[in-house]
């Protein structure tokens, strides 16, 4: 970890720098795989599953027998946890339902919006070093609430051709329509273009490695919408002398174990706290099963000492973290000063893990500084707002001449004429 004391504002950009990979070769590889899937369909996906996931598949779809088998393999304790998390996630996203209101903008002119669900959505669920069954709940639950007619899920199988049983049970709890054994770039291509088995979808959701992210961005140029540009996971913790250093260290490590390209940042107003968190981090790190991954992540990470919470918030807003934990005595006051963040956790007991699993908020969030302009997945992510307007003769009287004037001045005569004819008709 890098320890930085009392940085100037000129140093903020360097502190906020994310780990960079050379993606030039990566993008070429991704484009090649996508092209093969587009032309080859199922056979190309199956071939790439053998090449990348080392599994020999005869079909991509998960069968009912496999669903039954998975149900027997998942413990009652985990099933109960999935049901509890689903209930909370559903409650939070149900509260986001849109109610359109008709607005009279001028005499005889009424405008309104209607929320319409995206009919076909695709969910990508990583299944490599950590099978993210929680992400199934986060993505499928709001899709179901929104009213998406077809919810397609792709996730890589293991070398025996089996999907992690917890992923399958989370899909069942959340109401996923169709599940396919496909990972990485080939899965993104299958959902973007459609194959003999995998339906083409209109929008793709879900996290993944650099290859998956590059594939999502490439297919979004011409073929399908995506949830957001995103990259490796990250957390920023703001801590003062009232924090619990063991909690803070645990929160930093919970993100560090995601992958070696993840990043964690501690911003503290107390040098004593910073030193205690460093010691706790080293102590807890040694006991983690994924300590080798977390240890490499800490090389990309910053522990920053600032003089007050005003500086802490300025640095955090410059960083625009995916997750922001505010472990200070005045967290309510600092919460009002948050401008750029994906999801915020307040106080000593709101660990980021709560939001990852069961508090109810969505954990699919903008990373890599995209929180400057993007929000995380919510119910609106699965809807489009269709705009309506109705004009009466009175409405033509109200705005007709203004419309004609503006169209003429933009030199769009056909636009002007469309309204001019109506003005003449109502004045006749």
C-alpha cells in the first residue's frame, strides 16, 4: 500500500489514478471472438467454451434436471439467505416505480410520459474465481419488477459442464426465464447477436473482467445497449478517530479480494487511525484464503492522511468511488457533501458487504471514475420513458405561430408547413 500524508490538490489526480492495462491486444482478441460468435452461433460459443473454460459442452441451455440437482445441493441456510436478500432487494426496487403525470404546458397542450419495460434483457454473471450468485438477485429482481418479458442469463460452467448451484437457485428465486452455459466474450456476443439457442436481447447487464467489459463496449456501438461502462471493483473509506480500525481494514480487504486490478483507498483525518488500519490490514490479510489476490491489490491502493473532513470529501469526490464508506462521527453531515459515488455506506456498521448482498440496494455500480456521470443499476435501468403529447385546436392557437417561426428560422420549411397547415385550419 502507498501511504500519502497531507497531499496538495495538485496531487489528487495521481492519487485517483486507477490501475491501467494495455488493452490494444485485448480489444483485437475481443473483436475476433465476437465476429466468430456472430457468424458461427452456438458452435462458435461451444468452441470458445472449450478453449477458454476448458469444458466440452453438447448444448448451452441449462436443463430442468440440472435445476433440480442444484436445488438439492444448496443448503437450507443459503436458500433462506437468498430469499431474505431477494425480499429486501425487491422492496427497495419496488419503491422506485414511476408514476407519470400529465402536465398542461400551455392551453390545449398536454404532455406526459409512460414507463415501458425493455422486453428482452441479458444478464452476465461471472463464475470464475468467485461465482457471483448475489449479482443474479441484483440484476434479475428489478428486471422482473419492471416487467421485462424475457430475462436471459449467461454464466460460465465449471470443467464438468455444471453451473454453480447457488447461481441457479438465485435465478429461480428471482424469476429468470432462460439460463445458458457461456462465459466471457462469447457470452456477450451470444446475447448481443443471438444464436440458435441464446435469444438476442436489447440490453446487457452485469460485471466481468477486462475482456467482458471490452466486449460489452464493442457490441454497444451497433448491436445492443449496455448497463454502463465499468471495470474492476473499488472502495473508498473516509475514517476519523471515532471509527473502528478493524472494521475499516476489513472493508478495505473485502474489496481487495475481488481481483488484482481492484483498488482501495483510505482517507483519514487521524494519523493514529491510519497507522492502526495499516496494522489491522496486515493482520487480517494473512488470514484470508484469497490473501495473494488481496496483497497484489494493495499495491495499487492508497492510504491518505488529510487535515480535515472537508479535504477528505474533496478527494473522495475527485476519486468518484464505486463504493464510499463514511466511518466518521459526522457521517450525516458528510453524506450531504457527496457528489460523486456509486453507493454510500454511513457509519461504523454499514459495511459495503451489506449492500453487496442483502440490505436491498443494488451492487451493480459505476467504477473507474464513471460515477462522475453514471448511476448504478436501478429500476429505471430496465425501462424506457415513452413521451406523449396531445394538442387540441386551442393548443394550435397557443403554440402554432411560435413553432412556425422557429422552424422557418432553422430553415426547415417542411417542419414549418406541418404546423402552418394546422394554424390555417383552426383559423378558417
